[in-house]
């Protein structure tokens, strides 16, 4: 349906300050043709500013922005061929669904005779063809956001910009729309930048996730890579949960809980440090199941919280009273209760040591 080839985005050395605040501090960011990149980071790290710079709504102090081979650093927003979907659906309340799309196409100078086919095609895509004559107030939040998405895509943008598009929706609709946006984006192959503060959303939807901190990009990787191989301490702590365990690093590995585990690049090189270990990497075995000679340290279950598909187990190590959190499958919890003595170990997968 998207009959022009996807283009990539290149942002280089972006700087933008507001008074003393460096909203963007030498940010580099690439989006490959047809890719969905999500920007994630704590409040105020510069995500929205980066998106606004790409759209042309925010000016730069320094840096360049290119789309395809075209340098658009000084191109006005309406000449960039981009479309944006905001948190607030921003539909015209006095226009029907069709009217909203028609108006957007007329603004893009699409000839009147061609508009209806494009409108129908895109309403079909978001599953709202039957609601074409409704007004925004006659639709749910999720439906209104689909209209906003159809309107954005109907103009066949080179780049789709999504600025927290799911934040105003309730949990169930959020997940549905999240999956739907991803499906449609992949179907059309539209190059997309998505700004969110929701980790789950970013990891579920994006080809690559960029984690920002203080106006800079800490890491830009696939969701799995980001989670399993964080490049920096900030990323390891920001994404998911971590246990912080004392260890000693040497020769590319770390000795932690009497076990040798490989250390990720980005770890300290030598000496005492803190291994950042994901809770699902902690293995928990009930003492009576323990086979002699297996690895493990004694610990006691302090708290057990059942979550349906898994359980969160808080443990205290017998020797050191070090606290530890483990995620175990619901089945494994059958033998566990508060006060149970267990053996804990670590999966021998690489960890970051800070
Ligand atoms: P959030 O998740 O809270 O939306 P963000 O990561 O999107 O945050 P930005 O909105 O890009 O962050 O803001 C980055 C920094 O720049 C913040 O400290 C913010 O207060 C500041 N800032 C952004 N826009 C302006 C502006 N127009 N005037 C003054 N300061 C601004």
C-alpha cells in the first residue's frame, strides 16, 4: 500500500539547550529504512525534544538531520513529509472520521478525486471503515487514536512520529493498539520514531530501542540486546530489575556468589565491583531437591509474591544476609513458602559489572 520506498533517518551531533538545561547534548541517532525505533528514558532526558527536532517543530543549536539523502536541517515542518500522532488524539470534533482524513489529505494537496479511495484504504487498515461517518465524540479513545493513526498514514509520510500515542488509554486497549500499530507499521514499512516512557511498550514494539539520559543516547539496540547485554550501568538499572551483588572481576569474568560468570563489555576491568544480575538469572532450588555436588549457596525465602505466570521470591543469603530477588516459574513455587531454606545460584550468562 505504501508505494514509495522507505527512507532512513540520520541525526548527527544534535544540540539544543533551554537556558541552562541541555535537552539534547550531542545526540546521534539513526533510524534505518522501515524501522521502528523507540526512544526511552527518564522524564526530562530529551526524548520529546529529539522527536520535535526531527519533525521540525523544534530548532537546533547545532547538528544535522537527514532523511534519505536529503539534508532537512533547515526545512520547515510542512515540507518534511512526516506525520505525527500525539497522546491527545487531536481530531477535529466537528468533522466525521472521513472528514478528518479528507481534511488532512486536502492540506497535503491530494486531488479531490483521489481522496476517497485513500481514505477507505486507510480506514480499512485500522478496522474502522464501518465507523467512517461518526464524529470523534461518538467513539472510544482507542478508536479515536486509530483514526489519528489512519490520518497520519494516509498522507504516506516518509517518517511517522509517535509521541506517547498510547498514554491516554486504559491498559487493555493500550496493549491491543500497541500490537495493532506495530502490525500496520510493519505492513506498510513506514520508518517510525516512537517516544514513550513505558518500557514494556518500547520493548514490545520496537526493532531497536534507544535509551536516553541527559540529552544523550546511552545505547541503541534490539530489545533483547538491551535487556540481556546492557552497555552501561545506567541502561542495566533503567531497563528491567537487577540484583546488585558484590563480586571480584578478573580476566573477563566476575566471581560472584562463589561462581564465575562472564563479564559484559562495559564492565569494570579489574577488582571489586557490583554485578548487576537480572532476577530471572537467579536459580532457586528447594534444599531437598538438591543433588550433592551442585553449585549453590544457602538462602531463606523471606517473601513470595505470586504473579500468575511467575512468582517473585525475595531471599536472604545465610552467610552474608545479602538480599536477593529471583523470578521463578509458578510451578517452581509449589515447593516454596516463606521461611523455606533453599539453594541459590546464578545462570552462567554474562552480566555487567559496575
Ligand atoms: P518527559 O518524559 O517528561 O516528556 P522528555 O524526555 O520528553 O521528558 P523533553 O520534553 O525533551 O524531555 O525535555 C528535556 C529537557 O528540556 C527538560 O528538562 C525540559 O524541562 C526542557 N525543555 C523542553 N522543552 C522546553 C521549552 N520549550 N522551554 C524550556 N525548557 C524546555
